[in-house]
């Protein structure tokens, strides 16, 4: 009897994250007007030079003659990180416009003989109506093996959610294509059906440089300050104004007089001053108030909190501290307004939450997801553990 042994060294491992002629990493992103448009991005190998989207109103059957065709943009990107094999990809991006508010659509990406599967999504309504979204703190680590059950549990709980929001640190090591491979495996088809919105964390930067994957594989709004496209931006979803502030840029905004801090402050003031939506939520990676005993982001509060309170922002959703904390508080009692602040975590990397006065609810060593529903004058927030147990809840109400 003959036995054959195959030994795999680092150089012989199957390159599972390599692109091919078939579209993969298909992901929807919110645009600045999600009632009439949506952005879609996907990846192939470099032999594919066409970026084509076919889309049609959702129906019981796909109608080959009913599709409208959109052409997107294609760019080439080379990724190298440590001892990982080099990856060269074509990234294809398309903003689909002219859609009808509150309608379901089916779409696929690719080109003849090399299409993706058909996906389905729904645009935002342009009249005030209830909608829900999912909010995740840092995924970051063990994305395939341990974070995957969190995003899948969230989708199982609320399969009709209108979008998903991430408060940074989507992976652990900026630039590692294998970690992005795991992130896309974890969410799989969900990304192609539910529009995604994300703000970057410190682990999405390599020193002062944003991960090159970020603006290649996500097509996020570029309506923020120049130089912060795809990281600082605003989306109007139904009666909600949703704002991403990049608190990871410039080594976590360490220079208070730097352009990254000053430009974002001026921009935030302008988008809040011109807001006409009933609800305002800000997402950023660094917590304004930290659950962790030895952390405190006073610089962030000093610079941004007066603006949030001036315009009566309702809710701030953050990550970074790998524990849970939630409370309504202020450093400026004379302002007459307190914002509700939340820090959460969805991945398995955990820190101990301290005992701090600002927190009405806290928790440690729990992978969580949050389901948030806005229904006219009410915002209903629920936080769940990965195994589906309700962990925290609150309600915010507005008077007409």
C-alpha cells in the first residue's frame, strides 16, 4: 500500500482570496439619496474590463427583457501585506440612479456568460414611514469563525432591515486582503441585498493611510470635506439625517488644529444647520464617552459635542472600546440638551467595561448587534447578544 503525503508551506497554500472572472464581494452601499439611487461594487480578476449592472423591478419571475443596463467604472488595485501572496484585482463600481422610492428591485452584476446571481433590495421611501436598521460595533477579529454568526443572527432577527451600519474596525490589520476575504465570507449574500454604511476605525488605517481596500470595494458618498471622501459624509434616509465623522484619521484626530479636525467641525456644523429631517444620528469610531476605565476622549468631546448639542442631535453610535456602554449625558449642562451615546462591539475581541457615571447600561464580554427602528416621532433601540437574548433597550420620543 502506497501513502502519499502532501505538505503545504506558506508559499503553497491555496490562494482562496484571489479574484476570478466571476464577480465576487458584491456589496450595496447607501448613497446620499437612497430613495432614488443605490451604489454597488464588486470584484473580478484583471481579465474583466467591463462593469455592467442589469436591474429590473422585482417580480415573481426574472424577465430577461425587462432589465435596464448601467455601466460602471473599473479600476485596478494591487494589494500586498506581509508574507501574503500579492493580489491584483479589478474593482467595479456603479451608482444606479433613476429608481422609484420605496420599491423593490432585482439586479445582477458582471457581463454576458459571467454574471453574478440575482440580488434583491428595496429603496428608501420618500414619505415618512417606519424603517429599521442594524448597527454593529467593531467586527475586527475572527471574522469568519466568530463574527459571522453575529451578522447572520442580526439578519435572521430583522431580514427586512433597510440598511446596516458599522462603527469602524471592520478588520484588524489594514491592507490585509485575507481578512477582507473573511469579512465578505461572513456576510456573504447579505451585503448584496441590504445596503451597507460604514465609518472607519483606527484598524482601518495603517498609520496615517486609509486601507486601500476602503474606497475600492465600497462606493460611499463623497459629499463630505475634500480629502475625506468615503469616510466623512452624510446620508438622508427617509426622516433621518445620518452622518459619518472620521475620528480615526490623523492618528485619531490627535492634532486639534489639524485640517482633519477643523474641516470636519465646520462641515458638521453646516450639515446640521441645513438639516430638515426629524431625526439626526452621528456615527464615528471613537466613543465620546468611554466604558473602559483608563480611556477618555475629552478632545473629541471638546471639539464636537458643542456642535451636536447646538443642533440637538439625537443619538451617537460608536465602537473602539470592545465593550458596551450607553447613556444620555453632557459636559455642558448649560446647553440644555443631552445626546444619547452608545458604544458597542460585535466581534470577539473584548475589554472590561468600567463603572462610570455616564452609563445607564453597561456590559462586558458579549458579542452584540443593535436593531433600531424609527417610526415618525419614536426611535426604538434594542441590543441583542449573538445568541438572540435582549440585552438593552430604550426609546426616544419627539413632540410634534
